[in-house]
């Protein structure tokens, strides 16, 4: 059900073919931040990106663009800063990746980020609705469980919401699962493939170890420990950075992987599959992360969650109330703060 697609490390190398006629225009919104700068770097390294627009409210964004523009790959890089340049930064863009927002600090939950990041996402999506309503949009800004419903409500109010084109980027949960399982089994994590479903915080993150390829054989104690580590991995990084930030480099890698998959799908490549948090009817939660087959118009098919074992079924049962609460919070924010 779930297959691997190209990783940023591979996609960013000079070995990537530059013969494709299907080059793409990409915008990174929040390009001056801890995720945005390395994400922008990785996007510049992909030769199928023809134009790369970098936007942020910080005044040094044009400097970030100038720095990245010196890398010897084809993309033309432009920097934009401040509300006056927001619409211009999105004109003609086909893929929009949004890492904008404040980072999580020790003791903070993703919900603590809500009020600030909710407003940021709302305003950026309003601009997308106006400047690039057909773009594929990947939202990294936390809390993703709430910011994606915010984006959907804003797009709906603008009359341009297409659920096939809006994604919450939960790829980091998959990347971490590969890394942790690979380490536990002593195998190359690049050869591990596992779907991670649900949402993108705490108990809503559900790694389906029973569907891992190659198959893994862990006792229940190890399964429980691995699951909890994957669910709490963001907090692990926040604590390790001791107040200096949250997961930025690994998130940039994961965000680039997802963006590259969108580009590959836009370019007509087949069997491009990624897990992402999207509008969904496969569970009682109206938004849900699951493996998706991607195509030229976004989601070609939701591949569902497959057969869960008893442990995973219980994880899903515990996740759904939290997901519903997060979704409602996002939708109510837009209703109160249009």
C-alpha cells in the first residue's frame, strides 16, 4: 500500500536529471526562519525547480534569497518581504510550502503556538486564494491538526477550496519512524517504509508498525516504546536544544521530501505516494493523515489505512477525540477571526 519516493538527499544531488520539460515554480512562505532557510536551500538544489520565491516578514529575506541564488542550479531565486510584497510572491506559483510561524520552546505544546500561527496561516492562505488558487499547498506551520482546517475554511470562504490540493505536511513523522526503526533493527533507514496515520502531534501520530516493510518483529514493550518515541520526537528535540528552538533541520528535510513528491506528481511521474494530513472521510475525523497517491491535480487517491492490529486500533480510538478537538479549534478560529 505504501511505497517509498525520492528523498531530498537524493533529489538534491547533482545526479538529478535536468532534462525534464516540466519545471516548476515554488514558493516558500516563512523562508527566513529556522525551517524556511534550510528548506529553501534544499528546494534550490532540485534542478526541476525553475523559479523559487522566498517570502517572509523579516527584512533580511532578500539576503537569504541572494545567498541561495549563488548555488549553481537552474532555479531563479527571488526574495520578498512584508505584506506589500505577499501577493507578488505567490503569482504563478504551482507549489506553496508554508513553514511560517513561531517555533516551539521547552514546556510549550503545539496548542500553545495556536493563536500566533493561526493568524499567520490565515493571512498567507488568503493571499494564496487570490494569487494562486490552483496551487498545491503544503502546510508545515504548527499545530498542523488545526492549521490545515483553518486553511480549508479560508479557501472555502474565498470559493476556491479544492480538498485535493491542500496538505498538512506530516512527513517528518514518517522520516522519524524510518530513522528510529532502522536504528532499532540495525538496518539502513532508507530501506524502511512505514505509513504513519492520524495527525501530527502527540497521541494523534499513529505509526503502523504492523505494515512496516521490510516486516519488523518487535515485542510489545518495544512496539510501545517506539510508538511513544515517534509521538514525542518533537518534544525530544525541543528539550535537547534547551530553549534554542525546535525541529528545524529534520523538518526542512521532510518538507523538501514532500515538496519534491508534489513536483514529481505534477510532472506526471507514477506511483508517487506520501502520507499527509488532508480532508478525509476514511475515519470519523474530517481531517486525517494517511498514504496518498499523488497526481497532477493533487490527491489522485486516498489509499486508506489498511488492516490495523488490536494495538493500532486502540491508538486510533485514542487519537480521534484529540483530532476532532484540534479540527474544531481551527474551524472556530476562522469563524471568529475571518
